[in-house]
């Protein structure tokens, strides 16, 4: 059996605990602590689960996180990767890509299209190695950081916009 950590690239995020991974006949699965179910482990899911571990380590309450929820955009069903909710709605909309995908204008454009529906004041795009945080207001976005804020910092960012 191949080792999980040979199959998936190391990331620049906190790792989920080892007990949430299991080998199955078709590869690997990961237990998603937010959705409370086992999922097939793909490169994108690898990044998403590491992002969840990172956010939890930075003080994000689990109840504020939502993963892979469907929504309709221009008549098409889409799914966002991760959203962080606050008292006023979504504070952060995150788009996760596999580690091999560079965070280019196309990735940002996808996140911005999704955000037309959600109107989150901040957007995160990540491939698990690089992380870009943008503020979004009045159809304009600005790169504000290449590090993921803790929950208190995110609330400050969201309240200033």
C-alpha cells in the first residue's frame, strides 16, 4: 500500500490529525470534521481539509465554517469550497485549488464570479502553498495579504468594509 504522504504534496498549512485519513480500495478517504462524513481524498480535498485545520488552529469556531454548498449562478449550479460566516453573513469566501494550480487571474476571476452572489467582504484563494486574501467592495478587489488571518483579524477586516 502506498503511503498517503507520498501520494499528496506537503502544504503550507496546518495538517489535519492523522486519524482522519484512511486507506480504502480506491485510494484514500478523509473524515471531514465540519460535514461529519468520509470523503474521497482528491488533491483539492487535500487542500480544503488542510485549510479547515488551519482555520480551526487560528481560532475560527467550527460552527462558522461551511464547505461545498451548492448555489445557482447565471442558471448554473455551482459549489463554493469554503465560507466563513459571521453575524452579518459571509465574512470570507474561499476558493481552493490543487497544489499544482497556480493562483492566477483565472482563479481570482472564478472566486469573484462566485462572490457576485455572496457579496463577501473578503476572498481567499489558495492552493495550499500560496494564499492570497483580497478585500472586495464596490466591484473592486485588492490583495491585502498573503497570509491567512486569524478569526479576530478577519472580523476586523469584515467590519471595516
